[in-house]
């Protein structure tokens, strides 16, 4: 029997180095799913509970391994379910390929069941490459190009296979006019700016007296070079959330996160610097960068499209961060005056002390900061941390002190709810020997996390290291937004939109064969972490936390404090407790401008 297009697709994925795809079946994709009988040893089909989980898993695979992630879904509803996870990849510039089914070619245009205009649907998320395979001879270059374009432009690509085409015999393209012969491609180029541009950058950085560095995911392979440059320039280094693991947190000059979820020393550094040196980051909030005109700027990014879009940079450089820093180093002069660096290090020290204090403030029943504060020194070596979007992300970003060799991933730019557990699942597939810890809120857990927990319950026995903890903060609130409504909009908490149903997360975990630990008093927080990390199977760590502990930015501006007061006066159902916790948290320490 000749090879079908469906079988060829899997063979070609394998020839392109793809070992696994995350997916969910449907009759629109049966011709490819059926081919796993033949090619299942070369490309693994990992079934998950929801196509959105599949897309998050492919994204996490790309983020954690640097390889192309692949997901598979059926026509119509399956394809639609992928979208949010694919946008997560697109916005964080990750190479992800979506392979989706479509109705038979002869039914297209007939308003057929599950017929969706998939080209239009995917045209935005896969703007660099989305095509329908209309003929078997197209399959080769469509697969090759989907992978190659995703890798080369760090983007999402999509190939749509109508059901009948999947079943047709595969044919190599005929040797004729109008035919192409593609090959798997992709290499890791060395991209370094030209010498005169490096000279200009060095001149600017040498002239500065107070240099602030801001790094993102693009600096991930350049940790040693960043440390060296920061040392020479007497600079501190702030990290955008996507660059959370680009540099360890136990270095004295690392000011930690920046922005709404950031740290005070990052903010102080940005406010006081005269030079901004940004590497591999598209950190979006310009209000947390120096005032335009107050600092001169140098930026390095591998993607020229990302240059100069956040701050008016004087020297924008297209280049790989590691190779560019290496080329720059011999041109940089060591700053003899270390007072700026000492000031930064002092601020960093004080910040860790403040966080320690904040974590130990009493709350009802548990201060969410304590959960992360106690986890921090217990983080296993080489662990992979995943986070979701919510108030949890604040504590995750601030309180965990990552050490060398640890990894971290979250939805940095789309900032969508729900990636936390799917990312953790994919992390275990990519690195079955490493401990993984996911952190998320109860809202995200109810939205998709519980479904992804079923995947963990199904697959954990195959992992050589079974340390996987899913930490859920049970505050019965969509807390991040509750606080945004109070502080940014001046609105009281609207119970109809903010309160969520109670649910026994730990008991649910037990029910599906995992370990569940429910923590409802501060004394239990630390021993429960010890127990969770020593367990012989994945654990759901459920902490009952106080929604009235304010997840405030490191400085709140006076008008935000006024908005908060206004919200409370307008009849916030928790006004008394909010005030009590805010005062305990010494809100005044945060009000700096
Ligand atoms: C898919 C999606 N829907 C809505 C939002 C807006 N949003 C951001 S954080 C958040 C609350 C999350 O609640 P939960 O998971 O319970 O975490 P908490 O803030 O309570 O810690 C919401 C609704 C979003 N970012 N993504
Ligand atoms: Mg919540």
C-alpha cells in the first residue's frame, strides 16, 4: 500500500526533528491520526484534555527547549480551541506549528458541517505562514516551510489539511515547471552588529555614570556575558518577566522584576539612571522605564522589528545577545566609581528584607506571600517553574529567589490565564528528570487547570522524576482584577463578577490518584512544602489565602492610592479588611511618587 499524505506528514515532521506533538483527535484529522499506527515511534502523539492545552504545551515546549513546538487539532471547533494558546506563542515570539484538519475539499463552500474559514481564522495568529494543502505534492514544502518559517521568524505557522487530501496517496512533486523541492532547513546564525555600531554603543555606555540594564528572554543564553557587562559598567540588572530565568536572583546587583509586578529596586534604578541598556526584551510598560530624554539608550535585539519601540534608543543594535555582548566587551571601560552599583545593591538588600517582612504579616487565614517565601529556599536544584496570570504572578515574580540552573516560564505578553498547569505538563515531557512547580490562582484552576491536572494524573508514572507540585492559591476571588478595579478604576469589588465558587482542589487531586495537601494556617505552609517536595507522585498544594493582601506595584502613585480610597468609600464589601491589611502592609513604604 502506498504512503498516504497523512503518513507522509508524520514522516516529514520526524525528518524535520519533531519528536512529539500535542493534540486532540476529530474526524477532520483522522487521516493524520491514523498514521500514528505507523509512525508513533518516531513522532509521539500526546493527547491532552483540550486543544487549548495542546497549544499551551507546544508553546511551553518551544520556550523551554528552544525547539519548534507542534500541536494538532481537528477542523472547526478543534482548530478554534487552539487559538488562545497559539496567541500566547505569537506574542512571546515562540516557534510553534499548528496542524489542523478541514472538511473534504469538495464540500468547501457548501456551508458544510464544521466548515470554518480556517485561513481567515488563522491569518492573524499565523500571519507569517498559513496554507491549505490542496494536493499531495504540496505536503513536502508545506511541512518544511511551516517548521522553517516558525523557527526562522520565531512565529506561529499553520498548515491546514482537508480530510480527503490526508487519505490520498503521497506523491513527490513531479519534475515539472511550477514545482519546488524543499528540504528541512534551519541553522543558528551568528548575528553581530557592525564595528562602527558597536563602537557607538560602547561610547555611549562608557559615557554613562549610572547604567541600568534591563534583560528579557533574549538574554537567556547570555547570562555570563550579562554578568560581565554589568560588572564592568557598574550596573544593576532588572529582568522582564519573560527573562525571569535569564539571570539568577541571588546575585546582589539583580534588582528582580520590573513593572506592575515588579520590585522597588528595579523601579529606583530606572528612575535614577542616566543610561538604559536593554537586551533581548520587549517589556511593554514604558511608564516603568526612565522618562524619555532622561537617559540615553542602547538596545540589543535579534529582531530588528523590536528595536526602539519602547524607549527612544540612541544606539539600536540587531544582534544575538551573547555574541553581541562578547563583541562589545573589549570596548567597554570599567567604571572606577562604584557608588551607583553600591546604591543598587543596598536597595536590593533592603528590598529582600522588606519582602521578608511582608511575607510574615498576618492575614486571614494565610498571607499568599508566605507561600512563595517558604517555597523559595526549598526550590530543588534544576527545577522548572511555571506561572499563570493573576495575583499569584506578583508573588511568584517577587518572592522566589531563582538560583543558577533553574528555569521559569509564563505567558509574558498575552498574559492569559491558564498556561500554568499545561506548561508544567509539557515541562515534564521535555525534561522528565527535572522537578517542576506550577503556581496559579483558583480562577485559572477552574478555567482549565483542573482539566490539565487530569493529564498529569494520567501520565506521571512515566516520568523518572516525579516531583511535580501544582500550587493553587484558593482565595475564592479573581483577585488580580479585583485589585485592578479598586486601584486603577476606583471601583469597589463587584461580587457578581469577582467571587468564584469554592472547590476542594486537594480532595479533587486525591480523587484522581495524586496527592492533595490543603493548607489553611500559616504554620502549615513550610512543612507542607517539605511534604509536597518529598512525595512519590505529583501533588496539589492548596493554600487558603487572603484576597485582601494587596498585590500592589512596588510604587503606587498617589492617584492610585486615591482611587483605592474612593473604591473603599463607594462601599467595597471588604473595605474594612482591605484597609486593615493595607495598613499592616505599610502601604506608605510603597508610595514613592
Ligand atoms: C483568559 C483570560 N481571561 C481573563 C483575564 C483577566 N484576568 C487576569 S488575572 C484574572 C484573575 C485570575 O484569578 P485567579 O486565577 O483566581 O488568580 P488570583 O488573581 O485570584 O490570584 C483575570 C480574570 C485574563 N488575563 N485571561
Ligand atoms: Mg483567585
